[in-house]
């Protein structure tokens, strides 16, 4: 039986979703066919690192950017939420 919780060992933004900075509204956004999500600073940093790198490297980079104030479980929850909506996928390691 396939798990309903996606694996996110190498997270990558899915093809139909994209990050953008909306200069009129002065906000970070994740845009996809069904709508958009407004992102905070941490969410933006996480998405910018979703390029297929290993999760451990992504987390390490976030810890550097935010002086160790990022909680690993919150990053996992954020990515899994996006993955269940089809906005982030796990890619096989290269």
C-alpha cells in the first residue's frame, strides 16, 4: 500500500508551480494553476532551496540563513503540506 505522506528526500518545486516576487503587492508568492499562496520569509527561503538537493543540505542551508532558529519538523510539515497539494515533489538523487 502506498503511503499518503510523500517522501521528501530531494524536494523540488513541481513543474506547474513557480515562485515569484509580486512587486505591486510587495509579497513573495507561490503561483500554481489553481491559485497562489502568499509566503513569509521562511517559506520563501525553503522554496528557493527546493531544487532537488538532499533534504539534509536544504535544512543546513536554512539553519545558516536563520541562525539555527528553523525547526526541522516545521520545515518537514511545510514541505509535506505542499507535496500533498502537488506543489513539491521528491526527485530521485542524481
